[in-house]
């Protein structure tokens, strides 16, 4: 999820997984996979940067519950 600002100043959170593409015309338009378009204050580069940071952050933390397959392979390696 990324935090963005509508042209009117309203801050909202957008699921970055739903972004289809971003355009600068000169306002920044974010088009979602559903076809919905949102106009935001942030630049195109800023939206892309936030979306990439979000994607990177998803993989920085280990899963809350360990993958049983990983546990089995690490146990087998120790034996």
C-alpha cells in the first residue's frame, strides 16, 4: 500500500498491486487494472518510486509462519 494525495489535498492509500500504469500529462494519472483513473499531486517518478519501495519491502521481512518445506530441508541438511 502506498500513500498518495488527490489534487484536492485528500490523502489516501492505494494498493500498489493494482497499478496498471502511471502517466504525466502534466498532472499525474494513475490507471488501475480495473480501468479506474486517479489524479494525484505526486510526480510520476514519485509514484513509481513508492510502488517499487512497496514491492521491495514485501520481501524484506520473513513470513509470519515458517514454510514447513523450508524447515524440512534445513533439518535434513543438519542430519
